[in-house]
């Protein structure tokens, strides 16, 4: 026990009897036993607390690593999305530029005026108003 031999324990017991006295020795032994139990219990609680802190630290480190992975994924998605948007915009600008250059290169089409015929419309007060509307080209159908 505690690295002591039986002789050393016997010497300690004799000294305790001399100082404490034989009447108070049993009571003192009970107090010493209670002290060692409470000391052992305190050490066990400290050990559990340290293990819990280590476990919490591990959980915290794991949560931080998941957070970093999530942030990296989000940044990667944003970067890919921005690249895709920029590519789409560049393609759209290229299409517009091609369309404008084709319009500049195409010969101008002259528009021919269409003949206008007069049509009479009747308003509410039975006045006749003449409007000019374009005539249709082509054959007339008999109805």
C-alpha cells in the first residue's frame, strides 16, 4: 500500500496511537477513510471533466472542419456559377455583335409605298369620315 512495507505501516500506527490516543483512534481512522474517499471521488470527477472537455474539443474541431468544407463548397459553387454567367454574357455579346455586323453588311432594302384607298366610316352622328388605308395587292375575289 503506497509503496510501504508492513513494518513502516506498523510504525505509523504506533505513532498515531501515541499522538491521538487510543480513545480517538477509531474516530480518526474513519475521518481519514472519508477523506481518502472524497479525494478519490474528486480525482474521478476531474478526470471525467477533462475527458468531457477533450470530447467537446474534438466535437468542436470536427464542427469547424465541416464548416470549412461547407464554406469551400459554397465558394466553389459561387465561382463556377460566376464563370458560367460570364461565359453566357460573353456568348450573348458575341451574338449581338455578329447580328450588328450582318446588318451593316446586308444591302439596304427599299420599301415600296403601297397604294392607298379611301374608306368611309360612319360615326355615331352619321357623319361620314374618310380614311386612307393601304390597298392589298393581288387578285380580287368575287363574293
